[in-house]
C-alpha cells in the first residue's frame, strides 16, 4: 500500500491534480497537462522513487495511470 501512496503522490505532483482524479480515465489523451515535459518528469520521478530504470518501450507505452501500475509490476514494484 505504501507504494501506491508514493505512486499517487508522484502523479499529483507532476500533473498538479487531486488524488481523487487518478482513475481509469487519467490518460495522456484526456489530461491536458500530460505533455512531453510532464511525461519525462513522471518517468524520472518514478525511476528515482522506485529505484528502477525503464526500458524505452515502457516509457513509450506509459500512457495512463492504470497502465503505469502494470508497468511498475513488471519491474518488481508491488502495488
């Protein structure tokens, strides 16, 4: 559960949103603030927080809040 709190904190910080906005509709297509700069900030924060290094393929496919949870699990981050 602690990792989910960290994950949510990163999203709220990077996108400047309230935690209750983080759901299945939180995608790069539906969030105006999710531009290339925010995307790189998100990836950097996630890598630093969870001490991982994303593969390029995963960075390119990190398209939503929910998808991101699955990608983190791939790197052994338990959420």
